[in-house]
């Protein structure tokens, strides 16, 4: 019996989606995958349904580079409502504690240094953290008591942007992987002698992708139904190697590229051979070939990419594709 044919096209690249409020990250990935008719798709960092903004979606071979984007810095703009704490630490949850205290801007600004640098943070009870193999939010929804341990997170910058009224303060935070903005709002509220929860959250940067690159679902849908000769979905795809922005690139010969594709190491010779050790991505005539490690003058492939001869020339069918949502 022959192998079952995989549904969808071998299209590869990044879509920098402006996720709308009310949609889960999984739903957003499924929608984008369907629009492009892609065989594979994934995202680089979950956004809660309440949150909007930048959700990098990897299609095809780009899924092999997701971890490099997820490890990058992220910037969030968010609003905290003072006087109430919820069981989810955002506006979707039930209020579990209240306070009549409303902190002034000076008091808020004074504590911000305590929440920058390496900070010990207890994730929200309603989070994807696993407890004995189960997601914390599943246990919480079943009424079970969930105790999550504090863990170190990196908050590189935390700025007070505006205080529009006594109940609300707007912030901008630049942080590392694993930071929960909801938990940050909760902890600031407690530190200020009041309570707090997030009422608005928008992500504007993830790794190499910023808000200027974002595109809405409505725009993607319009491009999918554009007339022949007009701009189409392919124009929205960012190259796979965009995710590798912080990694050195290394040009190799056609012969070495063929070896790398077979999973074989290549010797780096000549004056242009790198003198350092570490991770690089190899290209041949501008085409991404592999991710690998340079060690003692040798390049050992770790991830091999199977991209078309002209990645920029890929086309996306405007016909309905029989592709399941991710």
C-alpha cells in the first residue's frame, strides 16, 4: 500500500499576523494555513484570546526555525486595571480579591525597577504550564487547586506609558521567553498594596518581527481573492531565514551544499572560512541550505531545508484547499 498523500502545498515562509482579540493562537494558525493551502504550519509564541497583535506563523520549512523566534525578545503594550484581581489575572476571569486603593503614578514608577532584570515569577493558574503531565488551565477549570512554583524570567524594560484615569495604567514591557504579562500585572498590584489585572494586551515585537511587518486576517483574505495580476498572498511571505537574523550566514559551494543536504559534514577551507565556533546557517547562491554547528574547521548540519529553487517565485492557489486547520 502506498503512503497517504499529504494534503496542502509545499509552501514555506513566515506570515507576521496581527491576531485579533477573541481568537486563539491555534485558530489563527489554522486560518492562515488554510488561506495559503500550506501542508505544515505552526506559531512562535502563544497569544491569549484576550490579546491582540504580533503572532509569527511559520509555514512549511519555516517550522524548523520556530525555536529561534520563540527565544527572541518580545515587546508588549498593556493596560492594568487597579482595584481587582481575577483568577485568570485578566478581564476574562472571575474577581477573587478587591481593594479601594488606587496607586498614583509616582508610586507606580518607584516600584518598576523591582520588576526589571531577572525576576522570580509565579505563572498564572490559568496557563499552559504542565503539572504532572496536565495543563494548569485544564486542572483549574476542573476545580482542582493548582500550585505553580516561581521561576526566573527576564524583563529587560518596563515603562509606565500613561495613566488615563485613577483605575487604569498603561505600560510597555520588553521581556524574554516565558514571561507572563498577566502575572506581572498581578504582582505589581500586590506590591502597591492594591490588586490588579490586565484589561488590554497587545504584542508588537517578537524576535526579528516588529509591528511594521504585521498584516491582518482581513487583508490576507482580500489578497487570496485578488484578481490575476494583482498582489497576492505570496507577497506576504517572509523568507524562512528571517527567523535566523541573529545567526551568522555562511556561503558554501554547490558541492558542499549537496553534502549538507545528505546530512554530511563539510570541511571549511580558504581565507573566508570562519575562525569561530558555533551555530551558522549555510546558503548556496542565496538559497538557505542548512543550520549547523562550526567546530574545528568543520560544518556539521543539524537542520536541512528543502526549499524550491526560487523561494520568491512561489505562488499560492486561490482555489479552495482541502486542508484541515492546525
